[in-house]
């Protein structure tokens, strides 16, 4: 009898407890709930337009009425965030596989170098055809192709950054996980993700900017002599640039600025302020980043209620993840057994790679002959010179500035939206200004192309330097202050070793980004006038527009060869140096 009474009492208390929570709701909770509902409504409303039917004859038409820009902006934002979500999932899976398996690492990391070097147009050539065939007659096919193109401009940088944080995990955290035999899920979610959170957030913010940079290319698509266009700010700007309408280009630039600043204020600044809690330091910093939006959310009861509601799901997920086993990897392995496994893995992987290369060579031999590689190899040397100059100059300029910003939370709050706007502007938006400048000054596009490439590449070095400077523990900086270490000695003993791993990540992605940016920087067109630089980027852009697949494959293959070669000879050696000498 008492059991029934207790149950009834418990059931009766549930509504009262819920009512008690509702009674504690404030106007902050009402605003947060309303904002979430409005956001969900807008996503559903805008997302409805992604599934409508389309015809090839009308798919290239773009409505350039300025009143269309709010809807275009919403469509572009939806694509960007869907691509960002896909990039995060890819980052976790790919980086984790590369960091945990020494054999897979030998395949996955070089493959990531190649994927990073393949230009967005190279992915679009395949993606458009494939997704249109997968969703015939539906706008969803073009949407998926566009999102995939944006994904390819975001994922590689994030993956490199998270992979490096996994391989440079502090030794004490690694030993803690092994000693207590954490489950692999606990190690990942409780140790590895928090350890790489700052780098992941900042690289995510930069990758988001990379998505903006290639927005025109991913929304206004010209493949195999066929043009496709999706509603979006990128396609709007592309149409305005083609028409030479400076007024509409101005509206597109204004819309882009509002979008970038709004996303930074509502999304990225709260994330960067929240990620401060993952700093690996012994004493609390005197200055920390702050966010009005984050502080507002912390005043709400919804995060607490949502956390309590999801807690059983989290416990269930943790229990289910035990199937992956515990973190009981031995610190020492049997060399003979390891060597045998390496030989077997190399034989299988090498056989597959050789088969793929043979099939590719056979295809090119039948269509153009292997001499097709001669021209892109020579043009690649010209673009390589531009990339080297760009990375060297960007290092000299942006490393000191990035350290200054990263060491000052107050300066970070001021500089973050400015840098985000600069990093996010597509080079195409500045083509009218670039064209006027080149023609007015007589500056050759062969040199001016470096400036346009820098718009999409130099920010990787700046953002990673900022993240590296922010990751340096405050107690180390305070110890340097107490010892009176200043000037070059401070740079030599603290700053350069502290930011070096992050700089290497920024350098390798800036190098790959510069190669990718050459596609849009070596061919500048505005109002019927086209300036073309000598280089591999212009070669690939021409092959893509004409649907010349053999030359496109040759150009992409040569670009991948240059990027992977540069990474093997320079950046990977610096990576090893960062792992062995400069990991915190």
C-alpha cells in the first residue's frame, strides 16, 4: 500500500516541479525560447526552397533585384552551416583515424594533402554531375553539390588542426587516460576534444571564412559548358559582376558584411569566449574573452534544463560506446610484429594506388597522350613561385600581429570581427576594384594575382597564430614577466616555441589555400574584360569551363603533386619538429 502511495506522490510531484521551474522563468528565458522558435521557422521556410523542381534551361537565371537579397542571404547561410556541420563530423572521424593508427596515418595524411590541393572547381566538376543524377530534376541535387563544394573549402583546415592537437596531446593527459583505462569514448570526449577545442573553434571560424571566399564559385557553377545558379549572395554577386552593375555589387558587398558580422557576433564570438575554459593553465588569466550573447545565454534557465534532459541520453551513449573498448594501448609494441603488419599494409595500399595510377594513365593515354602533363608542370612552377612569396610575406606580417591579438583578450574582441570580415570576402567581390587598379597602374595580373591569392590564404596564418598565442598558459607568460624576460629573448624562449605548432598548421593550410585560390585569382573578369595570368590556376579554370576533362585531370594531378611535394619536403618536417620539441 505504501508503495502505491509513494508512486502517486512521486507522479503528483512531477507537474509541480515542472510548474516550479516555469515559475522561475524570466524574460531572458522567453527571449531565448522565442529566438530558437524563430530560427527553426526560418530554417524550415528557407529549406523548403531546396527541394523544388528545376529545369536546365532556367537554372542559370539569377534574380538580381536587391529586394531578393534577404532570401538569398538566408539560403547562403543555411548552406554554410550545413557544410560546417558536415565538416565537424568529417574532422572528428578522419583526424581520429589518422592519429590513432600509424598505418592509416601514412595514407590519410598524404591523402588530406591531395584533397586540400584539389581546387573547388575540380570537386564541382564531379559533384554537379553526380548529385544531379542522384536527384534528377530536383533543386536538391544542385544544393548538395553546392554544399559539398563549400564543405571542401572548410573541412581540410579543421581536420589538420584537430589532427595536430591529437598528436600533440600533453603527455600527462595521455598517461592519465591509460592509467585509469578510460573507455575510448571517454578519452575522446573528456580529454581529446577539450584539449583541441581552442584550435578547433578558431580553425572552424577560419574555415567558415574559406567557405565565404568560394561562395561565388559554389553557387554560380559553370561546368562542361553548362551554367547553374542557386539563390544566394554568391550567385547574386556573380551575376552583378558579369553585368558590370556596380550598384548591385555594392548591395552584395553590404549584405556580405552584415552576414559576416552577424554570424561573428551571434555564433563565433560566443564560441571563442566559451572555449576559453579549455585553456591548459595552472592559474586563471586576469583578462578573458567575453561575449554579450554567451552571457545572455548563461542567464537563461534553458541550458540547465536542456542539460538535465539530455543527461540520460549522454549516459546511454557512454554505455553504448563501451563496445569500442578501453584505452589500454601498450606504451611499447613488439617491433617484429609491427614490421610484419607494416609490410602487409604497405603491399595492399601500394597495390591499390598503383592500380588507380595505371587506370588514370591509360585514360589519359587514350584521350590526349601522357604529354598532357608537360604544360601544367611548367605553369605549376610559376604558381609555386607566387605561393612561396605569399606565405613568406604573410608570415613576416601576420605572425607578430597574431601574437599581439592572441595575448590580449580586449584586442581580440576588437580585431576578431574585423579579421573575420576581411577573411570572408570572396576575391570575386573585389574584381571590379582589382581590374580598375591593375589597368590604372599598369600592374601585371601575373604580380597582382598574388594579392588576390592572399585574400584567401594569408588568414590561415593569422588565425592559427592567434589560436596558438591564446593557448600559451597565462602562468608561463606571468613567469616571463616576473623574470623580466623581454624582447627577442621572450620571443625565442616563449612565444615562438608556444605558437610554432599552430603556425605550422596555419602554414600548411595557407599554402594549400593559396594553390586553391589561384583558380579565381589568376583569371579576373569584369564587364566583358578578362585578365589572365600565366599559371596553373588559370589552366584549371579554363579546362573546367570548357569541360575538357583530360586537361582538367592533368591540371589537378599536377597541382596535387606540387602541394604534396612541398608538404613532404617542408611542412611535414616542421610538423615532426613541432611534435617532438615544441608541444606544450
